[in-house]
């Protein structure tokens, strides 16, 4: 199978981001890390993926600075994977994907997990991009300025 072209040198931030975390496994690992998973075996049980693929994705996420390894918090010989500040800053991305999925991939009344605010126990509000004045931004009201 031919290897895919790397996008890490593209001028587009979306292309570079997709190059790093655009495969389903990487985003699901990050999602599980937000849910408190830290150990290899826990990620594997949750995702049901092959050990070699999981090891590869974890290594890439560590190399990219999204996860870091540390000694197990319980004093055992295990190693844990912990989100870095760069990894934690993916939270709005994961929330946006979740909310898009809730809107477009479930039938009305179909059961699904819900992201709630721990303080109130209520679902978090729908995220929307906003302008500096608080108005909602839409694709038609924004533009990408290409680098020349």
C-alpha cells in the first residue's frame, strides 16, 4: 500500500491538524484520555484495536506533544499516558465533533452518551463560533486568507 503524502508542511492549519490527529484512532485515544483513561490496556479494551496500531498511535501522540508518559500513579511498574496542555486544548475539537454527531448521526430519541457540566449535571450548551462582538459566525461571514 502506498504511503500517504504528509501534510505537515502545508500552509493550511486544518491540513496540518488532520495530518496529525485526523485518523479515527488518534481522536478516539484523545477522547478516552479526556474520559480519564491513562493506561495502554485500558485504551485497548475501550477501543478494541490491535496492540501494534495502538502502540503506534500512542507513540505518535507522545512525539507530537499531545500526550506524555509518566510513571503509574498507583506506584506500579506501569506507564501512563497523560494529556499535555496541547492535548487538552483539543477539547473544543472533540466537543464540536460530538455535538455535530448528536445533531446529524442519531435519530430523534435515539439514546447516546451526553457530555454534561459536572457542576450542574446538565448537558453543555451547543458550541458556535462567535465574532468579537458576540454574534454568530457562519461560513458565509468568514474567509480564509491564503499565504502568498
